[in-house]
C-alpha cells in the first residue's frame, strides 16, 4: 500500500515541479490562450471576469412653485463606497430623480459548454498532453519531461534517506517547517482579495445533511489516516528510533492537534481564493471548486496568477506543494526501508545501495503514471490504493494489539515507558469503540466504493476490476506474512502457532519508569 502511494504521489510532486519552473516567467503560461497547445475554445480568466454595470431607476416628483424661477440644472453625486449614483434634474415644477447602483449582470452560461479555461488547457494539453491518450484504455507513451521531473524528485528523496534518520531529519526541518511560513503568506494575501469573505463563509458553513452520506465518512477516515500516518507503518518506523521513555502520549496529542489546525488553516487559504474567483466570475463558490487534482493544478494556479506579482505567488504556491509532498514521501519510503532493514539486519551495512534499489524500483513503477494518460492511472490509484485497504489494516492492528497481544499487557508496557497506565477511556476506545468503528467503515467502503473519476471521463468497467486487484494486492501481504512466519517456526502445528502469537517481554536492562503523569 505504501509502495503504491510512493508511485503516484511522487508523480503529483513532479507535476508541481513542472509548474514551479514554468512560473519563472513574466506572465505564467497558463494565463494566456496564444500558446501552441491552446485550442480555439480557450478562454482566459480575464475574459471570464464579469464587469459591473450600472442599473438605474427613475422617479418624477412634483415641486411646489415659488417666486423663484428655477433654471434646468443637473447635479450628479457618485459614491463608489456604496456603489450608488444619484442624478437629479430640476425644473420649475418637477424633480426627476434617477438612482443607479452597480451590480454584475446575470451570467450567460450558454457558451460555457464549449469554453475551456486557459489553465485547464495548460495542465491537460501541455503538462499532461492528454490529447495523445484515449483514457485509461490507451494511456500512450511516457512523457519524458514529467519522467525527468519525477527522476529529480526520487533523487532528492534518495539523498534525504540514504543515511537514515540523520539525513532525513535534517531535510524534514525544511520540508516540515517552511510550508507554514508560505501558508501564512498565502493566507494573508488571499484574505485581502475581493470576495474572500464569501469563500470563507462557504467554507465555515456546515452542510449537516452530508453527515448522512457514507462516502463523506470514508473519505474523512482515509484523509485522517493519510495525514497522521497510522496503518502505513510510518509511525512505527519513525518511533522505533525514539528513546524507550519518550513521552509518546504527549507527542501524539501535539501531532494530532497540529495536523487538524493545519488542515483547518489550509481551508482558509484555499477558500479565500475560491471566493475571489467566484466574485470575479459572478458564480457561486461551489461552481468554481473542483474535487480532483484540478483544484491544485487548474483552479488555484489560475487564481494566484491573476493577482499582482503573478510569478511570485505562483512560485510560492508550488514550492509549498513540493515541500509538503516531499515531507510526506520521506515518511512513506522510510517506513518501507526501516521495515525491511529490521527484518533483514544484514542489509544495514549496505543501506545506501539498498535505498538506491528502492528508489529505482519505485521510479520504474511510477513511470506508468508519467505517461500521457497518467492522470487516469493516478486517479485509479488514489481511489483504490489507500481508502479501502487502510481501514482493514488499522482494524487488524487494533485487534492484534488489544485482543491478541492484550490491552492489559499493552497498558503495562505504556506504564513502564511513561510511568502511569492509560485510563479507562483509552482502554475502552482501543478495545471496543475503534475496532467496531473501523470494521463498520471498511464494510461500508466495500459496499459503497465510488468509481474513480477525472472530469467527465467515464472509467471502463474493467478498470474497476483492476482497482480491486490493487486493494487485494495490499491486503494479501498480511496472510502471506503469516504463512512465511509459520514455516519459519519449528515444531508441531500448535507449537508454531504458539511461537507466532507469543509476545516478547520488555528487555530486563530497560528501567521501568514510575511516577509519570496520569492521563485519561
């Protein structure tokens, strides 16, 4: 499962690299329609901006005659603050009042069916070159510019991981902290744009009826697992380098809270800009947003590139995407490397060569996503590689730890590390609530799994079969490893089972900590 993520996730980073270097121009190429890849249906963002027009109403009032004869005069009052204009025409007996206000005219959607945004054509016809593919049925050959960017990504990952935690730890100081600075810069700029408030209101307005949609729960669970890392082996791999008495409880709370707050903050960054786009085009926020990777590579780039200093904002945005992506792929691949090296310690002496072999394997596997129709493969992996498999993997982890290993033994281990045992809340959650919740989500995800989608493209039925094979290929590793361990054991059938499920005791040379903080 983690290998599949490394395959397609690094390709997404490679797309961001392509956009990043394309941003070093006076005008980003996805803002114009005069490029070789554009079609006659191309429209720029400037052409889709709906200008305000004055809407006027007139009213005639009768004046009382006086001894003074009024000449015909006209007085105009323009107040841009409230977008209001009042013209008053005076004569001896009547007053003609014309009041105008500025508003956007109703949108004519009749031509939108044939129009294509310039940013869409840049992404699909220049970066991906989808015109040379015919869906997932014929994905075409490898697009070498993307393959070259992909090779560069794996090269960076290799030099970050080849020396182990010492090298990756230094790289993470950059990839984990720099995005926060860039995120705040984009947030401040986004909130100053016209229409940003509308986008933020849309973001903060809950749609309670969505809670009845099981797809929302499945997507939310997959996102939480993807961002926090349980089930991928990342947490197990990285925590194995901690000291025995490291306060993992504190670390878990800080990590979870930071992750949630970061996601919440990122929502303001995205929806403030979406509100600006909706305001400029006189459309709703829902109509300008996209649910696939088009949000990153079509909608948001077009928006930030229309702001003053287009190249600067584009460079910042895509550099942030690259650093975030690298930070994620560091952890995913380190989990694979650490797991294999722990199983085969003799490989540690040749870690550099082993890591190079992993990089070559993942690079060759990801070339299928670097083809002209690679986006269709990416969406297939994104739909099936993680969301379904991760639920069963984490469920089995919960069962193995709390029911096979035993929640009492697990609590005793925590007490030996932290000085105090977990409270009733955590024991009940680990033993009953989490397994039931995870198993329910897994069953519902299997029964209600949505087909992959990209735009209006309809995936053929056989591709869904391939998707389920991807799911099974991840899950088959669990029984396969059990069989391997069984044959590595000795004795009778019962003896082998006993050896497999008998946990190792805490090494006697490790001191037991006492007097630690009590937690729920």
